[in-house]
C-alpha cells in the first residue's frame, strides 16, 4: 500500500495549476484568498459526487463561478459532510481552508460572494 502514499504528499501537487478562491462584493472583482491544486479540488468533487451531493460536484471552475450566500451555506454543509468521511490529511487541510473562507463570507453581515476560478 505504500506505493500510493505519494497521493498524500503536498509536493506531488506543487506544480499543479490551482483553483483560485476568494470573496467579492456582489459582482465585484474577487479578493483571492487561497488556491487549491486542481487535482485535489477535483478529488473533493469526485468524493462529493459519489455521495450524490449537488453543489460541489457541479462547480465548473473552468469559468468564474460566483456563489451567493445560500449556495455558500450549501457548500459549507457539503464540505463538512465530505470532511467527516475522509482520512486524507492533505485534502482535509484544503477543505478546512475553503470552509473557513466560506464561514467568513457568510459571517461578514454584508453581501459577499464566494468566487471560484480555475486555471
């Protein structure tokens, strides 16, 4: 089983293009806050798809995607669900960062969108 352990090593993804994630006022330019390697973001989407979740697997990050508060809340629930089921510390770290950004977006008291954009 050690032949697959490199999938848990961050250096494997160091040169991947990332899915950029940030926040923005409604319709405004995003303040990019984090980047998740594309293969890891896709891994999260595939896990979510396997559990028949709806929003995370449907995000097409090849275009700029803007999520409004209700969608950010749904995404937060889906991230928590996936997070509780994985034993992948690298993916968990990225999901935790994304979840914290979503929580911040929801907790600002202003109209904020969560923006995702791939390479």
